[in-house]
């Protein structure tokens, strides 16, 4: 008989006192890191949420950090945070009780629309030792083989689905499908979509950090889904534990989502040749000892900065948010 995990809801930037064992508190702190504060309280432990919203799970317990704004509003903000992804079904946000559930349903629909247009395939260079020659002989590897005639080191181009794009989208689907906060039917949809492109390997260390363009004219239909997959993978915590004890998390930093939304919105309003730079270090003295990093800097076509366009700095949370919202109004009105 399967025992349903205990679910705890913590509003963003709020605290909730809950009854936990010492082992659960340690596991939860390990899985959440600095995204969730866990301190002893009179009635057990006090969970204090930060700017990260989403879900954290340990065996027998799921913690949902609820955003201050409705889930559908968070999804709309994320469309700008991920370079203006298309959000075609706002009803997903209304029908979902948590951000993790809404993002999983959203991603499943986007991935299905992408794969219907055809999986990404590409020629990828492979290096293997074979009994017969395929492609060309790998001379450096042959020199280190000690003169053995077989197996012969070969290098050849393989037409395969094991591409960077497919590794990103399938890894994001796997990360969401294993979250306890994702409904069973959504997790099954994600696993079904993963089976549509068999032969895709695990995510490689440079898949998230590579600077090469993600898409080209042949696989441009992957663009939006790949951007959302990157956001999901960067928001998904690694599994921790030993033996059968596993923790997982999916948390989105609302501060970063809002900053990305503001910068993307302001950049969209700059249609007169001006360019936007975000959080670029700027020295305040000739010796460059005092450096600040404004949230937004607008330069003209000659690269000159308008001092009145520098927004942000080291302001507090609510004051900084107000300044960024006013920046949108300022740039909109010219």
C-alpha cells in the first residue's frame, strides 16, 4: 500500500511552523539549500520561504512554495524570462494548484507540438573500435593500439537523434516527470514523449553552457521548447541521498524571472537604435576602485550612455521592483 506524502504549503517570503522529525529537517535543508530556511520552533520547525517558488520533496514530504501572484501570472512572466516563449493556453495556470504542476503541463504540450513537426537529427562524429573499417581510420588512436590489427579504431559521422537539442528537451521532461508535485497523467505524458525519440543519451556537462547557437533553419521549431527546457533544468535541483533516500526540487527564483521580464520588456520598447545592457559593471572613479552594476543601462547607436537611463543598483527588494516598473513606463513614454 502506497502512503501519500504529507504536503506543506508555504507562501513566498512567509513562514510556517510544521511538525517534522530531525531527520526530515536535515533532509529538507540538504535538498533546499539556501532557498528555504529551516529553524527550530516551539511546535517543531519553522519553514521560511525566500524568493524561490516551486516544490521540494523528500521521502514522505512535499513542500510547495506558493508565489505571491497567481500561477498564471508567473507563467506569463516566465514567457518573457525565457526570451518571450509562446504561452498558448492560459487555462493551465488557472487549473493548476502549484507552479510545478503548471510548468509540467505547459512543457508537455510544448514538447508534443515540437515533436509532431519531427525530431531533431544531425550528423555527429563518432569514434569507435570496429572489426571492419567504417568511415576513416583514427590514426592517433591506431598509433596507441600497439600494432593490433583488430579492432580497428575508426571515426565516422553517424546520422543520429542524440543531439544537444534532444538531450536538453528529454532531460527537462525527465526532471519534471520525477517530481512528486506533478500529477500522474502529466508525468505519463512526459514519459510517452521521451519514448518518441529513443536513442537520446544523458545530458552532457557542456549542453547547458555551450555558446553555440541552439537552433538553425532545419530545427527552428525546437527554439521555444529548448529555451523552456534550459530554464527547467537550471531550476531543478540535483537528487541528494544515499540508498533509497532521495530528494528532488524544482524552484524558480522570482527575482530573476522579474528582472528578465523587465529587461526583455524594455529592450522591446527600444526601437530607435538604442541598446540595453543589464547589470554591467560600471566604475564610478577614474582609478576604477568603486564599481557599481546598474540593472539597466541604455546606450545609443554610438555607444554613449545616457546617465538618466541607468536604473537600479543596490536598492532594496520592493524599492528596486518599483524602480524597474517605473523604468518600463519611462522608456514607453520616450
